[in-house]
C-alpha cells in the first residue's frame, strides 16, 4: 500500500479500498501544503516563519516541515505570535 493512502472500511469483503491522504491528514506538511491548509500565502507564511511565529516547526536536513496537529491548534487560537502562543501553551499544560 502506498505511503500516502489510508485504508477505508467501506471496501467490499476481501478487498482494501484506499483514499489518498490530503495535507490535513498528514502528520508533517511542507510550506506549500501549509499555505493550502491555512489559506495564507507562502510569502506570509515565510515571513511568519522567519520571525519564528509558526509553532510545530521541524527541520529534516534542508526541509522545513510543520506538525499538522499543532498548526490546527495554532489556527484555532487565532494565529498568535510566538510569545503569546508560549503563554497559552503554558496555561494549557498547567491544567
């Protein structure tokens, strides 16, 4: 089974149906997929990344990827800047 697919339970008996993963289903996404997911431009995201305002950043060699679950939470809280995000996370962890 290809890596970018997920099995579906609705397949006929004895067969496995697969659905392609969307950027929202992946654990790590690149800048272009992040732009698609957030509806922000790549230019805006690069500016935010340069100021380290995007949480969930992971560097793999030369690639910069972002953790989808952290990005979802960041968007839900209104895209706060790095300092405000850190305060929100510390409050969340104290609960």
